[in-house]
C-alpha cells in the first residue's frame, strides 16, 4: 500500500491496494488520522518512528500492528521518507504476516537443526506423547519404502520388531522422567515390504520446547554395519570351529614363539593337557636339533611372509616324524601381531611317496630293459614315456620329446602311416598289430599298439632285414619251385620255414608236415649214420657253405640217399639268419656203386 501522510498524521492520498491490506477504500481513509488504525500497543512506537523519519532519516525495517476494517490484526512493515517541501511523509506499507510466519518456521527449523546436529540421523521424526508420528523426514524413510504421509498418525512401536519393543517402551517412559536424550542400539524397524533394517535411535523429550512440542526421534540406519558385524561374528565362529575341529595340528604364537592357543589335535598329538601347553614356547616340545629352523621360519612369518617347510623330527615318545609346517602371519593394519601355525604329520604320506618312487624306478628299469622300442601316449596324443631303445631307433632326444604331441613332432610320411591304426585302437579298445615302411628312416617297422584308459602303449622294432629276407626268400621260392631237386629253407636254428614241391616228390613230406621242425628229426632213421649226423651238425655251426651225403627215410619208411648243398644266408653284421639246402636223390648211384 502506498500513501502520503501530513505532519499531523492524516492520510492525504492512499493507493487502491489499501483494500487488500486494511480492507478500506481509499476514500474511507483520506483525512483520517493514522493512529486510529494502529493497535494501541504500537501507537507510541509508531509516533517515534515518524519523528525519527522527519529529521531526514530513513528506515525500512519498522513494523507495527494495525487494525483492519474487519477488526483483525495485521502486521505491517513500513518504509517512509519525509518531504520538507511538501510537509508530508511518503510511505509504503507491506503485509508482514507471511514474513513473520516464515520467521517462526525458520526458528522452528533452527531448533530442529540444532537437535539434528546434536544427535545426527538418517531419519528424523516427531512423536506425540503416545508415540504416534506427527512428522517424518530423512533419507531412511525412502530406505524403509514409506512415503512420509503413510506414517503420520501411526504408532512408532508398531514398526519395531517384537523382540525390541520392550526396549523402545522403556525409552519412552524414561525420557518423560529426565531431560537427557536416551539412546537405543540395534533396533529393528520393519520396511514397507516386511523386511527388517537395523537402526540406532536417539530419543529426546521436546514436549516442553515451544518450538517443537513433541518427542524428537533421530534414527541412523546401521544395517550395513550390523550385517558386517554379524559376518565378522560368523567368520570368527567359523574360524574358531575350524581351529577347534581341524584334524591338523594348529597353534597361535607370539613373536617369541610362545603358544597362545592350541587346538585339540595338537594337544592329542603331544599327549599333554592345554594348561601345560599354553604360554610356553613351542621349542619346549621339539628336539634341539630342529629348534633353529622353527625359529628362523617364525621370524620370516613375522616379517610378513607365509612360510611353508618340512621337518624331520625325532619325538621321543612318538618316534621319527616328518612334519609339514605352514606359518601364516596375522596382520592388524600393517603390523603382524601373531602367527597361526598349521602342522600336518605327513610321515605316512612321505613313506608312501617314497614307495611309489621306488616302484616307479623299478617300472622304469623294466621298461628300459625291454628290447623293443617302446613309448606311451596320453589321450591327447602327447608322449608320456620313451625308453632308450625308442630314443635310439627314432634318433630323438626323449627329454625334449616328452609332453609333446605325436602328430606335430614327426613329418607327414610317418604320421599318415600311423594315424589310422592308432585311431582304430582308441576307438575299438583292441590291440592293433601292423607293419609300416617309414620313408624318413628308410626302414620297415613291426608295430604293436595296446589301448588303455590312459592312452596308448606302443612297442615296435626295426624289421627291415626280415622283410628284405622275406622278399628274397619269395624270389628264391619262385625259382626253387621250378626245379626237381629238393629245396629246404630253415631259420638260423635249423627250423624249417619252406620246402619246394621237389622236396615233397623226393621225401613224400609236405610243407605242413615239416614246417617249424628240423628236417633231420623227420628224415633220419635207424640206419642213418650217427657220425654223419655229427659231421653235418659241426659244419652247420661253422656258418660256411658245405656239401655232404646222408641216408634218410621217406614218409613211407623207404630208405633213400641224398646229396645236399647247404648255403648259410648272412645279415649285414655277418650273422647267420637262414640256411638253404638243395638235395639230390643219389639212391641209384649208391646202388650201382655198391654192386661194383
């Protein structure tokens, strides 16, 4: 409202906004004294204000209480300037009601802020004396899932877990007996979806505080902290259970090696009660010769390292033991405050390992003694064992080849020959026996493949000479079949491998009759000269070609004389590998000679 007032205090001009401020029309106010519209309690203060302004001062913060046409009181804020020329005051008045209400609200909030600063919270609430919510605010309201309006009028005890209600009720009774705040720890409050969150609550009686007039409650959500505490507690319980029930020997030691705790397994091992073990150095229970190593390893653990070692310990009552020891430092911050020791009696395990190692050495010796070349493959075709003969024949370094893949370790001319039979052995689970010519080695190999759950075992030998001899024998056989003389081929021991049709015609014996047998045992009879038999035997032993005559018997039992030429077949080393004997029937010549 804008107006001019003369020196006597009468309204001269008044703006139309006076209707909103005082409820009067401008015409109703013109010529009227201002004091008639001012509350009696503020009239003298208002007179002093105008006197102060008339001396040339300005003041925009003056406030007084006026009476509206409706007889309601209204607070007005005045700004006034004195015009000496016009002998009047130029004034602007504003309704200060909203401003004063805001000031009260600010004061109220300051009071609440002071309480929040004093107690700190995620959720702040005001309760009436019966514990019903009057006001709720804070981040935890959203955490609980409620809208603030949902809680107004609800009794706070209805949200508290039944096991925690008694504690909350006691707090409400206590705060009415004292002005000191009451703190409640570990209270569970129900969320909108029926879950529970842990809070820490401070309750303060502000019923007598005119700015509050309620019970002030500040709550801090400690769910994460509580869960962490529960996890720590559970972890400690699990560790304690593990410590107490572990079959391994477990200790907790300080830096001097003193035993601060020992589990039942350790006590049982050394056959002593706990009271005789605690607060004594571990070294009291060890023979002197191993004490230095245990001290050294304890120092390493206290330096921050996890330590593992084995020790042969001669315990008087228990005998010689092999112990596996692990020392784990326990840190608090950056400092090692103790060491957990886990001790395992591995005597039987080590003894078993040594037995296995000896057996493995024996097995290795056996495999090395095999005259055939030998190697094993796992299911991924990787070499797991190669004996010395295999290394020699294949001209490889077995240490470099172990663990390598068969198919990537040899050229295609070898792998292409081996893949199909090897794969067949894996798929069928049956032993595969075959011969293969490997061009890389310019040799024939006799190969036996044995499948197992682990992979394949392969035995092989170079049979190039045998194959060549066989080919030569086949060529010779083609020739021998065409002659009428008897032809016998034996191995180095004199066992028959082949005879021709001429032999059958002369003796009556077929190949099936004589194969695998010495010809002499079949053909010689009662009147065969023993001296001749011995002479021929000696000639055979020389490994040189020879001729001789001997009396033999046909299959029919008829006697006949033969002249035979025996030629030994030698290998590259000059060793006899076969004999070829060509026989001529000289019976008629012997008869003619006898008649003469």
